[in-house]
C-alpha cells in the first residue's frame, strides 16, 4: 500500500525545521504576488532558504503560483519560474493556464500541480490538465469521499486532498473591507493576513463567525469550522490518494506542528497495522479537538454531506 504524502503550509521560514521533525513530507510556500491564500509570506530569499532546509531533511517544497493573474503580472511569470527552477523548487502550484505556458518556456521540466480550488470535481478534468502538463490535481474541497475515491481510481495524475483546516467560501479581487472603510471616511491600512486574525463576519442567526481578511489578491471569507478527518483516512489511503494537505491559514506555528504530529501518527498507524489505527483514531480526534480554539469547532467538511454552506 502506497504511503500518502503529508503536505503542510508553514507560516514562516522558521517553521520548516520543526514541521519536518513533526513528520511533514512537503511544504507549500510562496508570496502573495503569485500565490493565493498563503499561510505566510515568503520572500525570494526565504524561499531559497526554505528549499535548502527542507531538502536537508529529505522533504519537498512546492511554490504557489495559483493567484488570479491580470495582464500586469503576466510579464513577471517567466522570470519568477526561472528563479524557482534555479532555487530547485520541487513543483509549482498553478491554476491559471498562463503559468503553464510560462513554465513550458522557462522551465519545461518543472513539475506542475493544478489547483483552482473549486473546479477539480471530476477525473476527466483532472486528466485534461494532466495531458496539458500537470502531474497532480488538487481536488475541490466540496467533494464527497465517494467522489474522491472514484476520481483517484480513474485519474492519470497524482491526486491531492485537503484533510484539515479551514476552507474559502468567498473571494473577490476587490478590497471590499478597505473600500467600505474608505467610503465611511475612515482610514484602514490592509495588513498581511498575520495581522488579520481578529476580523470576522458575524452571522448571528446561525451563531457563526466567518474569518475574513484581505491581501494582495483581494478579500477572502473563510468557513466557520475547520475540517478534520483524522479518523476517516483509511478509505483514501487504500484508494491510493497521493497527498493529504493540512492547511495552516490563520493558524499558529504551535497548532500546525501539533496537528502535523497527529496526522503523521494516524497515517503511520494505518500503514503499519490497520487495527491499531482503528483502536486509536477516536483518541487522535479527541487530541485534535483539544488543540482547537473554542470558536473553531471541527467537522468533516463535505466528505459525508451535500455541498451546502
């Protein structure tokens, strides 16, 4: 049985080593200019250092270029991809075909992971992008377990699935919050997401608080809960899903490290002896719950329910 990759999102360069020691196999990093909803901002120098550190531990680094690109940034793509090639990045995460076309010119051997967040919902589409050059498809967060397994059975590319963390419910390229405050005659400087941890859209009727922040890519409203399927990994491991992602957006380093340790233990237990995993999975889930902030309950996302927010 194939061992799935455990993929995590560090918040800073200093996270790479502790996350590697916690059991992460790969990291997604990048900068807001090119990457969408990153857990942390990495300069080019930090990207080079992160790749060097990760490779010392035998880990991989994927760099996000999955932003929504307008004409003004197209001219920068090849130069950035050439930098990533020289820095020895293990893959580029993309959604826009412009990145694929630029990579063909600047780094034709670079591994590409197709990730549009929402449209990877069937294996035909995954294979379409595979035949265009992608080696991996990052599946939409709104898929059921059955749909994921069916896609993996028919996919010609690697398949990545998010198993933990918050998901994006809404995105606009406009700075909606900044525009509102400006309209009110107030001044609000939009900081990086690390300074936006206390901004929420409050739904009193449903008693939900939706985290909201702005970055260079616009406004993002996130789910009120964190998905967690640490006790439901078996079917996807048996199906051969290639990568399990822990999304650390708006999470502390301590939280991501401890959650990574739990998923590392869960995956290893299942592969060593399935019965051990079955005996331990409730306790693993309880440990994950103990790490959760009070206002961020855990659920199973859309793995076992209809796609309705």
